[in-house]
């Protein structure tokens, strides 16, 4: 017991010293007051912006990109032609413009002119609204030629598709006259190509035997 006497005395002294002070607990008042700041979150990586959907998809092989042709439904091309006639009978350049490609042409007797300008001139001189509400070319009468039907198009005297993504739609208007004024040629051949901006087709060329009076 004599060996433990000094140690017990030290322990007793430490105990008395601790009893003289309150236990220290970290609280909010223990930290310096700083202005509140809104929580910050690491921004998520923005999705990469790829090409708009079109008939031309892409696959990546290593460091190269391979273009893959994804055929569109030819029925979509017929729908564009039907909408074309609706826009014409309304004489609506606003409805017609989205159906035409930026470089769309009207070809007559080998002469070419920008399609948008050609139809604006026709709206200015002819009254297409006289046929408004009537069916000029019924959808079931439209003839469709895909690239696999090039030989049939040539046999029918129709401008053939020039590539696997092109479709040619031919319309023979059942209504071509307003009184004594001719509004359409006997036949219109529409060359349609995939729209590079939105899924679907756009009109690249209209071949029609027609002249303004």
C-alpha cells in the first residue's frame, strides 16, 4: 500500500481540479458567427447536343463516325404532299414554307426557279382559294416511287429517286381549273428528301408542266 500512496494522492488532486470546472461541450455558440450562404450543389454535366433526328443516323467505331441510312416511311412523304395542297388552297406561304427545303426548286420544261418565289407569284396572280375545302388530289391517288422502284419510275415517265433516301410522289390533280383558269398542271412530281432538322421529309423539287397565264 505504501507504493500506491503517491499515485492515489495525484489522482485525488486531479479529481478535485476537474470538479472546479464545468464540462466543456461544443455548441453553436462555440463557433464564430458567419453570414448564411445558400447551399451549393455541383452542376450536373449538360447532355451533349447531337444532330437533330433525321433519316441519317450515326454509329461510332473507335475514333471514326460511320453514317448509317435509316429509311423513313414513304407514307410520310405522301402526307407532306397532301399538306402541300392544303397550304396552296389556303394560299398560305406560312404553311407552305416548312414543307419546302431551303433550296427547293420548281422545274418546268427544264427551267428551274426557287419554289417559294414561284408559289408566291402564283398566289399573287391566281385564285387558289376558290378551291378551298375541296380535295385536289386524294391521298389514295398519289403514286409513290422509292429508290428500289427506279426502273418503274423511268417506265412511267416519272423523275426517278436519285438516292436511297429519296422518295418521288406523283399527283394528278382531279381539280386543276377554277372556271376557265388553270391552276395546276396535269401532273406534279414531288422529289422529297429527309429533313435534316426534324424527323420526316421535305420537298426538294416539284416538276410540273405549268406556266402562268
